[in-house]
């Protein structure tokens, strides 16, 4: 039993030694493919959000929670808003990988070098509508317009209007709307304060109106919608604005959606809404792009005040080229393997399978060399002694028999120490019989062939 086990282990060892270069080549190709494709994403990513009480900050927390379940740490970077987020994405030293960006917030969007400014950036899709919430005080409207309601943006001259802090997307957006309404900026008192101080200033009566561009999840929006004496501007020309600005969509705040019991608002309110997008650097790992768009579907895919279930995320109004991995997601959904495997394993197979098939296609023809090579290695241990045995046989009659017998003894002793798998034992026994055959010719009286000159 032990002898059989020893010979089995010997066969396995010999096969492994023979196949060693083949296995080494396969491993080398796999390592090279792994290095080139870089299939495993980083475990840390930085997401620029917005002001602490804003919708971006709230959504950022949800993304952080969802990606933590996949082993990715999302660092949230608080900012003033979309304009600052774009600057961070364009800065190579900021460390920001992704950011929420509001449509129309980019001051360079209409500049001659707009295309160059967006190089290196790509969109992961539109996430939600960010309506323009223009809240104004009823007493300010009565004082400035002699009526309680503001009818059009063209009536704003003379107002103290807070358009948000520098770095947010609202100042650039409002400047476009003011220009479209042919309002002389000098006729307005434009304030630029961060969200919380701006709301305090507004509620204290030190400003007449305040503008946000945010999802309704914003805590400040929710609070102002229910504050007595504060009214929400109705964009009666919403359709016209959407025709003038491609990044805007007309949306409707339905009657009673804020509070059904109190019937707030008491009627439908027409609004204009830029679309918020998730923008990333082109260098972001494709697997992280896949994770973020999957998280976006969970965070933004439900029905809300302004969208139906499944409307977001989408490829509409992205303003920047769509990332290839995001486009793949919107076209085919999550990768098939992720339904049955953990993300990391599914991602590795998904990104490596083409290379694996290619490597297999290369290795299959090469693998046919292994059996002949294995056979050659084993038989060469035996056949190389035939050369010495033939040399002894050819020296019969030319050298002393005793000297030749001594060489035969040496050959036989070394052959006895040869180990081969059982399947090649017949060749070993044949060698031994041939040694004895030559030995027999060296015995006295044995027939000999005449040596040739």
C-alpha cells in the first residue's frame, strides 16, 4: 500500500514539475491582465455634497450608508453647493471624486472654452428635479407691488433678493433668469448669504425674497412652505423658461402635497426645475461608477413630489457625456452575476472574463505540449543510460573484460536507483534486461562480434 502511494505521489510530482512552466505562464498572463484592467476598485471615495441642511447633504448620507454595505467608505465633503462642487472636480488636488451638480449652475457653460472646462468630467445620470423655490414675504409684496402676490420675475426691481452664497449653483442660475427677463441688476439688491443665515435674515424681514434650488427633501424648503406670511412664487411662464433653457423642466407642485390636512399649498404651483446630476471624474474606477448608479436607483427611484416611480435616475438632461459604465447600467441594468454573487466577486469575474477566455484560448493549444513533454522527461531518465550501455557493448574485444564489467556494475547500480511512475516500469525493466544481455556477452565462452577497424 505504501509502495503504491509512493508511486502515485511520484507521478503527481513529475506531472507538476513538467507542467510548471505552463502554469507559470498562465499565472503571469493572469497577473498582467489584473494589473492592466485593475478590476478591484478603491475602498475610499470622496463625494462633494452641499450645505449641511440641504438636500445634497441628506442624499449624501444615504449614498454613504449604501456603499458602506459594499465595503466602500464614502467621505462626504460639505460645500456651498454646485458651483463649488464643479471647481473641486476640476481641481486636480482637491481629492474629490464625485459631486452633486445642479443644472445651469456652471458659470463656464456658455464660455468659449466650455468644452475644455468639462474635459475629464462625465455624468453618472440625472438624479432628481431641483425646483427653483422663490419664497417672498407677503408684506414685502404689499409694500413694493401694492398687492399680496408677486406675478412675474420682471416685477422684482427694487426688491432685496437673497440668491445664495458664492459657490452654490443658485447665483449663476438666477443671473440667467434675471438676464432673460431684461432686469437691470442695478435695480436689485442682491444678497449672497449661506443657507441658514439667509433664512434667518429673510424671516427677520431684512430681505424681501430668498431663492433656493433644491429637492423638496431640504429641511429649509419644508419649513418655509409651512411658515405663515411666506408665499411661494408661481412660475406662470414655466413652459417658456423650459424652452429657453435646455437644463430646465416645468414641474407642478400639486395642491395639498405638503400637508393634505391643511390643504397646503391651497392650489397647484407651477415651478421650473433644473435637473441635479451626479458628476464624476473620468478617472473614477468603473466598478465605483456601477456602485453609485445602483445606489442612485435606490435613493432616487421612488415616487416623489415631482417624479413618478422609476423616472430617476435617467440619462436625460445630463449636460455632460455619460460614463460608459453608467450607460451600460441604464441599458442593461445591474450585471447578471451580482444577482447571485457578492459585489466584489461578481465585479472581478465581470471585468476579467473576456481576458480569462482569451488566456484559455491561448493556453489550450499550449497544453497539448504537456503530455509529450511529461513522457519525454520520464523516458529520458531511462534512455540516457542506453548510450553508456551501447558504449560498453561497442568496446567488447577492444578493452579488458574486467574493466567493462566494472562499468556495467556501475551502470546497473545507478539504474537500480532510478524511480519512475508505474506506467513506465516496463521501460525500466527492459533496460535492466539489456544490461544483463551485455553482461552475458562478457562472460567466458560467450559469442562476440569481431571489432571493426
